[in-house]
């Protein structure tokens, strides 16, 4: 079987969640005897498994060819042209999977709430992302989500039109992790120090806490820093490390940190993707925090899966996916904003408890290995594609629903603008 994975990201030295997901899935799908092509905007193929083929979006003829020769098309994103192209392939008997791993419009809406005025571009992007999910329900064969909360969300989208008849189209295939391998903490600290000579003050005696993902607007990162300041002031060995933060954002973050604690906040550049676990092995703990809101309700924290590969305990706030999992496996600490500093201070001074948490992460990891999720994806795509009549009816139905969606979108956008102006 020939798989096409579509995500127009940057498959370079530092990858975000979707790219990491597709590289790992591609490698495992190839091990199952299938071929994989990734269609993207940028790529450095030499960084990855040689069996993965990359096709750049700019080479239109090559993109069209790979669509036609693929048996299974997996979309993470894609604009109107890609949706129509995928629909054409579906009518030709190919199986199309919408990878709705992250309900991206929820993230965009959270971002919009932080703005003084909602830009038309951001609002339209959010609306189109939501519409793409509806399109997938009507036209495509399968929809992939990350967790139970997202499963319920996608089933809710389909229910008014199909009741429970097509609930089976939605599948939970979470992010995954590499097999756990012990790594050197000393070597990890050395690698972190090499990233920035000015920050070469990380020592083996420090308690190093890593923020392993991006610093996005909906995280309320300044409020988080304020919350951990009491722990930093009582234990100066605690150092909080961030990656890939812009200079402007660094200034904003440090504005809420007293001068005598500024050296406890470390900013480093993004690490090379292939070696990220070697760098992160230097950490004692991973801090994962979502702001109160819808994004935290539906999110699946990709950084947590890297922590499984490392046996790295997690300190986080409550959510609907990870907090119960960490509690049950005794693999992390779930806390509140008010208790965050006390819990961070306590674990920084309790090496015995920290070792137990590390072992809990190691024990939890095997059920999330990438190979299991590749097997599930291959398994569901072996099912016979939906019938031509069903697909045609779905396509015409979405065409009829689209004007209504646009009217309601405009009404929502104008209401948001009025609300922002009045506040």
C-alpha cells in the first residue's frame, strides 16, 4: 500500500508536533511493508529515514502524481484546493483520512480571545479549520483524533446529520513515543550548556525543569512564572529552561521576574530534532501547563510523549487526558495554580519520590510506542472505502450546507468585533 501523508510544515532540524508525528508514523508504516510519501512545504530528507519520500508543494506536477499513485491519503490540514483534490481521489476509490489530531480552530479561538481585536484573517482561518472537520465527516472515510474528548467532539459534529451511524469513522490514534532508552543526565546538561555559552551555568547540582514546547499566547506564561517564583526564591538550584523564545517574548517574560531570580530562567534555542532526547535527558522534571479554557479541555500535549521516551516526570495542571493517566501510573504530579510552587519546591527536595515518578513514566511508556499507532492506522485503512453513492451524497450535502455555515460565521465574527469594541 502507498501512503501519502500531507502536512505543509518544515521537516528540518527542529520539528513541531505534526512533523514529529508524521516522521515517526512514516518510519513505522514503512516497517509494516508499505511505502510513504510526505507532501510538505520544506524538507531536508537526509535528516530522516531514506525510505521516506518527500515531495515539495511547489512542484505541482509531482504533487499531482503522488496523489494519483497513492492508495491512502492522510491529511493534516490543507486548503480548498487540497480538499477538492483529495475528494477527487476519494471518488476514484482511494481511502482518505482526515487527521484531526488537534482541533486547531480551538487553539486559534483561544489566541483570538487574547487580542484586542480579532483579525479577519485569523477568524477565517479558524472557521475554515472547523469547516474542514465538517467536510471530513461528510466526504472522507476516516477521522483520526488524539483522545476521548476529541472523539466526542467529532462525533458531536456528525450526530445531527448521521445520528450514531457513522460514529465508527472516528478513531483515537494518539501521539506516540520512542522506546525508552536510559540516557546520561551529565551528557544532557553538557549539551544544553553548549547551546548558548552565555547560559553555560547549568550544573549537575541544579534541579532542572524543562518547558519542552513552544510558548504560545494561550498559555498565560507570565502568570505561570509568577506562580513559581516562591519556589525559585526558596531553592535557588531550581532553574526553568525554555526553548525557541523570541527576544521580545523573553523581555516580556522576565518583566515579571525579580532581578535576583532572573538567572534562574534560562532561554535556549531550539534543539536538533534527531538529538532532542539527548539534550532533554539533562532535565529532572518537565513542566507542562495549559491555561484555563477550551484549548486545555481538548488538548493532547505532544511534549508529554517525549517525556515517556525519557522516563522524565511531569508536573502539570489538570486536564481531561493526562492528569488521570499520570496519577494512575504514579508518573507525575497534577497540581493547581495555587499549589504549583509548593509542589515544585517539594519535588525538588525529594530525590526518592522523583525516582519513583521516573519509574512510573518508564512503566507507562510501552503502551504508547509509535509502532502500535502505525499498526492501528494501517488496520483501519484496510477497510473498504465508503460507497460512491454515499460519498456523492456527502459532497452535495456539504455544498448545500456551506452557505449557511458562511452566514453563521459572519454573524459570529461581527458579534466578536462588537464585543471587543464594547470592552
